[in-house]
């Protein structure tokens, strides 16, 4: 398997909201070609656990995390657009992160990595955009944490973006989602193998990560989907109430969560996870202007598409409605749609029947 | 402080769905007086963490868990009704439970306690009702797990109950709530101090219980309530991003969860908790007839009041609607109401403005 990643190493000191990094690297992938008018670039910012590999390419033919959305003739059409997907600063998939070596000390950052914010992630993405010679993006695109990072980007660089596609996100984090993420981080940090962040990288706090992932899966999907998929089915061949393990798994839903949670823990570094998780808590668009409305009044985008999902209880529809209403009050031309997907917060990754046309519509008239 | 509990010790062997107990004890409290017609008795079955102390009395003047609902002149009026609240079999508050000594072995049951079901809890309650000489209850009342236990009771003893008040419950458990409870149990059982159930009783797996309770609190309340109560308030005097503890608590919601979770872990035995939690997963009214409809066709109740709460995502309104629709199809006279409470699943314990009249209405015309 190939690797389509490019790496931008920032020669200067990189100022973060709560600290600084020496010569960080930002990983990214690109698809399509920048046109001569320099007006067909789309920046995709990612969710918490996604890499820069948004879609397959000649260099890396493996399917990307948004394979059905990005590509030739697809809703984000790489025959028309130059797509840049940036690996978030702090993420484990190639950009400088808490698992990276600090060039000033020659030791991994671990918890000496500065507190991370979505503004820092947007800043890292802007460095890539500048490096590529792009003055103004056609669109900044993001879902979930990526949608919040897209807001941060547009708020910080009002001249650098014409339009926004924002999916299943919010203008800030509210206590319910903060509580869930706080508990997820606690599950990681209570694992004795976390060792206050000083675990050997090949001995991750897997148990804590696995439990955090289970909780994530519960909050990312929806009750209706699981009811339809699993009902009260029991695990095939299971001996319920076995005397040697009376609290073993019994229902199919329990087996599903366990198998899926295992696959996640192999792929992510624990410290990176808790830094990114906290960054989502910390984001508040109001920090850019005193209130969300005052902040949005400073946006430079001319139009936006705001999408949400009826069954999403982590970023519920009223959060997207708030973005829509506030942007409209700022004079931005907003297209708004709450989709009937049953897969909850994760719908943008799975309910392609609904999301493909909704995403395509954003790019139709431009 | 006094103790109003009575204890019924069952002389015979007590047959459970998945085992048997020798001479178990069922704790209960009563309020009011049984009338000569023997037709004013109300059985209250409890949620997972409640005791038999439903309301204050002369013997125990401390406030009960439903103090605003049960008492003289209150919605469940002890001037009119003889109220019996039974401590669930398996619960830590006086009935035989996994922490009790098995008289056959003189050692605590721990995980040798048979798998517990809500049918067993209903069976224990029926023993109390028989002991008190009550042939037919005016009503069986329950919320949450208590509502499911009330269904179990009415299904098992169709001649023993005239009416039902069922609050924020469901005819069975669905994968979303099973997933949450499964993860809660896992948090307890992964605590090294759980020791496969063999912990000393004064050295509970407090950490696991505390984490399970946090998750419970997240699922018992609602996003809207927390948004109204906490917003993005930071902890007073907090030093965010402290270098010695970069992932300490920061937001008020995190402090709230931590303080509330601590208070719980002192009051409950870990094994009892996981037995009761699993009992909720296992309940399915359809086990009493092949389908929920066929089971409900065998009910002996003449009328029912089914209440739910708009903001409850653990037992969402469609679950109460299912009970209502199915009972109506069985010819039962059903009163149905979904309340606008914002406190989620726990609303029946806190939103007295809405619940008092809704509960009172059930007893008005009888």
C-alpha cells in the first residue's frame, strides 16, 4: 500500500493558543488539480479519529474515510476541485502530536505538548494552504470536530474562504457532550497503563482506550439504528449465565461493541486522543467576538451549507440550527437541512444515500 | 433516625427463573392503612438504586425517595391508600441480595447468587402482598426498572391487580440501553478491586462504581437540562491547563458529575448493582406470551396510566407509546401522557410540578 501523504515542516516557531511548538510538521493529502484561477481549492478538516486519507488516489489506492463523497464525479468532484485534506495538528496520523519527538529536547512531547485547541488545528491547516499558494479557498468543509475546526478556520482567516460546508457540528461544546468526552478521557487516564502519559508507545492503555471507544460508539450512533439492527438478538452459541462468567456478553449489541472497540485501540495513540477530545470541549466560537453572533458577524464567507441529522444526540439538530440562524443574521446565504438518517452522529460516514446529494448541492451552483 | 422497614422471611424455598434461594428475606415499608374492603392497597416497585423508604413516616421521619408523591394528601394519598413499597430482591437495602449470607453455606452469595430477573423481584413483592393478606391490589406502581417490574408483576399475577401506573419504562430493553448498562457493568468489573466479585465488603470497587455512576448520570438526565444549568461555566478558582494536571477538571459539568458520583458509591454494593443492571437488560414482556401483544392480552388490569418524558433518551417516549398501544389493543382503558420535563429519565424524581398532577390523575376517579 502506498502513502499519499505530503509533509509540510514549518520552519518558524509555531504559536499555539496555549503554548508553542518548534518546527512542527503538518501532514496532508491532495486530490485533483489547482486551476489557474486559483479558485477551486477545497479544504477538508477531519473528525477526531480520521486521517488525511480522505479518498483513494493513484499513490494510495486504499479506500479513504470519505471515499463515497470525494473523488472523480463524486459529490466533492476531484475533476473540478483541488481537494486538500489536512491531518489535524495533535492527531496521530502524521502531523506533530503528543507522540512526536520534541526537537528541542529530543524526547517525545507526551503531556508537555501544549493544550491543543481547534484554533491550533485551523492554524496548521492555514500553513498548508499558504504553502500551496492558495489565497482564497472555494470552501472549507468539515463534519463533527472537523466542522468546528472549519468554523475556527473561517473565523480566524475571514479573507481565506468563500464558502463553508459544515456537517453535524456546533458553535461550541455543551455540557452533555463535554460530560461524555470527560468520562472517555477519564477511562483512558484511569487505566494504570496510561502512567500519567508516560506509557511505552507499544504498550498503550488499551483497556481504557477500548472502554472510551465503547462509550464513543454508544454516543456516535442512535437507539433506532441499533434497535433495527440488533433488537434483542442473543449471541449465537452463547451460554448465557455461565457459572464461570455470569456477567459475560449475552446480547448481540454487546458483542458488536466489543469487536468494534478492539479495532480502534490498535490505531490511535492515547495521549493524542485525550488532547483532541479536550480540544473539542474547549471550542467556543464566541471566543472570537464576545458572542457567537458577534463572532459570526466577522466571517468572510458569502454562503454556507449547514447539515445535521435528526437522530444525532451528541450534536443535535438545534446546534446546527443555531449556526444557521446566527450566520443568516450575519448576512450569509445559508442552506440548511436536517437529514432523516438513523445512524446518529456518524451518519455522514455511512448514510451516503442522504449525504451524497446534500453535499453535492453545496457545490452545484458554483 | 428510625427504620420503618419490615422484613418478611420466606420459609419455603424461593424458586427464581434461573435458580433458587433458601429462606430469603424481603424488606418493605408500608404507609397508611389497609381498609376493611381490602381494596385500597398500592404496591410501589422501585428503580435500580432506590430503597423501600418511599416516604417519611413516624417510624422513619427522614425524607423518602418519592417524598413529594407519597404521603397524606399527596398524589398517592396515604390517607386513602395503603401503600407498600418493596425493596427489590437483589437490592442492597434489606432484601436478600448477592451481599447476603447464603444460609446453606454460611458464606455470602456474591456471584453464586442466581441470575436475577425482574420476574424474581415481582415474585418477592407478591410474597409480601400475600403475607399482608391482600388479594387484589388497587394499583401496582413503578417507574424505570420499577415500571418494568410492575409489568412483570401484572403479567405473572393477572388476578392480583386492578390498575397500573407505569412511568418512564418499557416492555423490554433495547440495544441502546443494553449497551449503556453493559458498559457500566464492565466499568465495575474491570476495576481490579472487584476481584471477580470477591472484594471485602468494606473495600468496594469504588473507582469502577464511580465511573459507572457518571455514565448513569449522563444517561439519566438530558442535554437541555445541563445546558440550562451549566452552560460552559468553568469551575470557580480552577487553574485550567495546570502543568501538573493538564487533564484535570475544568468545566462545571465535570465537577458536578464527580461530586454526585462520589455520593453514590458509598451507598451501594457492587455485585448487587451489576445483578440488578443485568436484570433490566433481560426483561422482555414478550417472554410472557410469545409477543408483547400476546403477553398483554393475558393481563388482568382494567385500566392503566402510562407516563413518559419527552427528554428521556434512555426510555424514550416511543417505548411508553408501545406499552400504551399494545395495552389498548388488549382492551385495557389506558391514559397516556408524555410530559415536557427537561430532566430526562430522572424527571419522575425531580419534576414534581409536572409529575404530581399526572400521578394524582391516576387515583382521582377510583
